[in-house]
C-alpha cells in the first residue's frame, strides 16, 4: 500500500469526521427539525390551503363560508392543518338515507343535516321562501352529497412539495457540513 502524504491524511480525517456528522443526521426530531424545515412546511401547507380554498370557491356548494375556516398550527409535534369536518363530507361525499351512490364511509341515517346553511344559502341567492331551504335539506338527506374532491386531489402535490423542499434543505445542510 502506498504511503499517504500529510495533506492526504488530513483530508481523509476531515472527510471521516464529516461522515460521522452525517451519521447522526436526522436520528432524532431535535437534530432533524429546525426552524427552517418547519417554516418550509408552513409555507407549503399555506399553498395547499390556498389551493383547497380555490377548489371550494370553484364548486357550487351550499355553504355559509365556514368550510373555508382552514388553519395551520405549529406545536411541539410539528405543523398541523385543521379544517371543519364538513369539508371532509363535501370532499368524500355522503350517501343519502334512501340512495347510496357513493364510495364513502359517510351516510345519512336518521339525523338530517342542519338547516342553517341552507337558510343562509337561499338568502344569498335572493330566495325569500324558507320552505325552499327545507326542501333542499330533505333532498340532500335522502340523496346525499356527491364527492367534490376538494382537498384529496391536493394531497399528492402537498406531499411532493414537502418532500422536495425538505430533500433540498437536507442536501443544502449536507453541503454545508462538507464545506466546513
């Protein structure tokens, strides 16, 4: 085996030291998640919420607007997205009490949907006869709500963007380690 020069030995020691740093990279939440990663995730989550809200607005939903109350919360576990449960029902659909047309775990059985969103919706449409709201609610109760695919279709892009941003961030951190 050929002898190493002092410069080669120092370089090899530095590379091994840096590899040791990489060995512990991402082994715990504290070593992996920093402010930058969470900020990136919050930004990507914010973009996801904007797309979901645009999808909601693109539908002709009977809604009070509360369906758009979507928020991002950062806590000790990471970043979470919260939304009203009726967003899930609109996204996945709900089978009616009499007609089951949709591939969904949700269905009306005996409890009808609340009347308030229907009353508010007909007022927005300029309809003064409240019996219209009750008729619409009865139709929804019996026939269900078709799936709208409001947020489900956005999840693959959300996952891809998080993976790309985090991978890019991790690659930058690896480069920084080797530059030291």
